[in-house]
C-alpha cells in the first residue's frame, strides 16, 4: 500500500488532518514501548526473545511511514538484513496488539493493517477503495457524537473506529495509483 499522504479535506468538514510523516517518537516514548512490551511478556508468561524486540524496533521505526501490514514489515526486516521468520513477525504483531502498542485495522482488504497506537491521539480514517490510499483525520464533532450516542444508551465510551470508504475522483490520474 502506498505511503500515507493526506489530500485536502474540505473546510466544511471541520477536521484536522494528521500528517504521519511529521510523527516521530522520542527516545523516552521508545523506551516506554519497550518497557510496556517487556512487562506484558512477563505478566502473560511469553518468552522474551531477541527476535520479538527486533520486530518491536522495526515497528517503532515505521512511525511516520504510514500504515503497514505484516508482509511489508517482514520485507523491510529482510531488506535490512535482519534474520527473522515470517511466522515470528505475524505472532509478534499479535502480541504487540495485545500489549496495546499497535492497533490493528481492517480496511476492507484481504490483509490487516497496523499502526503504532502507543501515545497517539485518537483519529479516524478515510480510505480510497480504488488505490488503497489511507488518510487520517480528527473531527471533534465525531468525538461529541460518540459521547452523545453512548450517553443516550447509558454507556461510557471506551473507544471508537470510524472509517470512510471513498473513491478517487479520477482514478487514472491518482498519484497514489501509479
């Protein structure tokens, strides 16, 4: 899937675009992610292996490079000359999700996509069904609506996922479809 770059969102939507390429984790955030994963592995009685931490390191390195799937991550690791099995990448991604470090998404494709959810503000997604391009946005109105809906049902909001599936106006000219 192409690198995520945001198209202009109409002002009437009153959303704030998120630019993934501007995101960088500080060393403190990286250390916190490592500590969180270490604690999770210990508490859940999983082995703490060098390979699992190499996957975590590569995932943290991907911040700012858009959403990724397991095969893309595996390919990046192989190209970086990191010896690891595809099965280890898949199983470690599942553990990182359980530990709350990454978020798994299904964007109506045959594979799951991930993003670092560690210390990230909540955001929603706009996905092009033609080229697969993913844009992120924050819309305060959506946050208000989710609270209203939950309040009416007597519930407390824990999280939400909002995905808009759209289409490039001119797929043949789409820069993400090249």
